[in-house]
C-alpha cells in the first residue's frame, strides 16, 4: 500500500512539473517570438534607411531582403504545422496567438518584399507595398506585445 501511495505521489509530482514546464515553454515561446518580430521589424527598417542614405545599393538590399523573406517563410511554415496537429497541447488562446503571429510574419514578409522591389525598381507600387505592410506589421507587433 505504501508503494502505491508513493507512486501516486511521484506521478502527481511529475504532472505538476509537466504543467509548470508547459507554462514555462509557453512563456519562453511568447518572449522569443516577441523579440523575433520586433527585431525583424527593426532590421528591415534599418536596411531601408541604409538604402535611402545610399549606404546599401539595390543589390545589397535585395540580397538582405531575400534572406529575411526566406527565414520568415520557414518560421511561418513551422508555425502552420503547429496549428494542424490535433494533439499539440495548444489551448484556444495559444492557437489565436499563433495565428496572429503568422499574420504578423506575413506582414513583415510583405514589407521585406516591398523594400526589395522598391530598391530594384524605384516604383511607387513597391514603395506603397513596403509602407502598407510596415504599418500593418507595427500594429500587429504592438498588439502581440501589448505595447500601447
């Protein structure tokens, strides 16, 4: 009987550790994703400023934006896989956060793409795409990070 009681206590302890770990992982994921979207936003803006100041030529901007777009797409695809797994442990609030995060990453990708095409072509449509996606991304970042 003492063995059964000890086992039950042990398993309930693991359950509490698991719940704590899940909470810690969710908090870490939120922190890492917030840093990532904020820094990506800053990076794209800094490269745009460097282009306007003629520090980076169009080819350099395009190469840097291609890298950003590729990394963003990889993260988007990874996050989309999290949404289709039935037993992934995400609650409704987690799913909403991941969907909002994906939308923000798509805006950042559109911003990078707009900057890339603007640097190469100089056309107004690309500049508008850059500006529109930049504004959208900032609104999404503020919402996700709780910035007023």
